[in-house]
C-alpha cells in the first residue's frame, strides 16, 4: 500500500516540476518527492504488511 502511495506522490512531484506550477512553500515538488521517499522507505521496511501476514497465519 505504501508503494502505491509513493508512486502517486512521485507522479505528483513530477507533474508539479514538469508543468512548472507555482505552489506555496509547503507544497513544492521537492516536499512531495520527500513524502514519496518516506512512503517508499516504510514499504521497504515492511510497514503496512501486517494484514497479509495475519491472513496467511490462519491457513
């Protein structure tokens, strides 16, 4: 789930940067990219995978 969120955030950062959209200081392409990197790091660390592991233990 975090990987999908990271992909969406990276795509938004790309669009902001490519279209040269002027945003406020909080919503810049670099900040959106850093949020995507955070989501990707959480995915690689195994966060959010608890639902899959719980369902496989029941079998």
